[in-house]
């Protein structure tokens, strides 16, 4: 599974890079979300946008605890931002989502930075990439 997950992450990063090169920084997060979802779908990758994820805490279940920006093939979460920089809570947010979804890997993509390289981060939840 980890090799397939790594290939999926590479495809996602490649689509994000091409999107950033084409549109540049400064648009709304929702624009990047729609364009990235379309780019991924054109590559044959199943994409769920604004995936509702329930939160369970004890006996309580909140059916709409949060919405994941993109979920690829049910196993790779992508959280999108369009800000001038990262703040620590962005990474913590992704890690919490990964824990709640029981997923090993997520990508944090910030399209607001000058270069895409500076705007993409891998967030792991007890996951180690194959060597």
C-alpha cells in the first residue's frame, strides 16, 4: 500500500505544481480546490471534495465534525491554503484530520506562496515512506 500511496502523493504534488505554475498565487482557496480536483480527475484519480467527516468523542458523534478539502482514493488527504505563509496550526490541523480519518499521510498545499516548492508539506501520521 505504501508504494501506491507514494505514487498517489507524487501525482497530487505534480498536479499542484502545474496548477501553481499556470495560475500563480493570490486566488481564493476554493478556486485552487476546484482546479486541483479537476486536474486529478483527468488523471483518473477519484477525488472527493469537501468530504464530510464525523467526529466521535465518547458517546457523542458529530456527523459534520469537519470537511476535508480533498480526499483522493479514500486514502490521501489534501488540505489547501491560500495564505502568505504557514502557521503552526496548519500542520496540526492536517495531523488531527489524519488521526480522525485513520489515514497515514496528508499533503498541506499552500498556493499563496511565491513558489509551490515552498508551499507544499507532507504530514505523516505514524507513516514512514518506503526507502
